[in-house]
């Protein structure tokens, strides 16, 4: 008797198709605006620059629904 182990290996295929989530630059900027507690968009951009997060994001004008109806 040896202390060897046998490993059985196989390929498991996914039953459901893979799903990708894609966001536009303005949607990403809006997400940071919400994550930072609906701070002003100028402040959000300053925070992103300070944290060295991609700042090529496009700002959309106006307020979001959370800011207007909150």
C-alpha cells in the first residue's frame, strides 16, 4: 500500500450562457455620483482625480432622480 492519491479531472460546461454587463462612461460617472452620497458632480470629479481613478468619464448635466426626488 502506498500513500499516493488518484485525482479524477473533467471539464464542466456551463448550463446557462455567460452574461456581460457593459456600462457607458456617463453611467459609470453616475454610479460614482451615487456611491459618493449624491455629492456635486464637480466634487465627484475631484475625488476621482485625487484617487487616480479614470477621469475620462463623461459628465451628464442636471441632477439624478435621487437628488431631485430625495
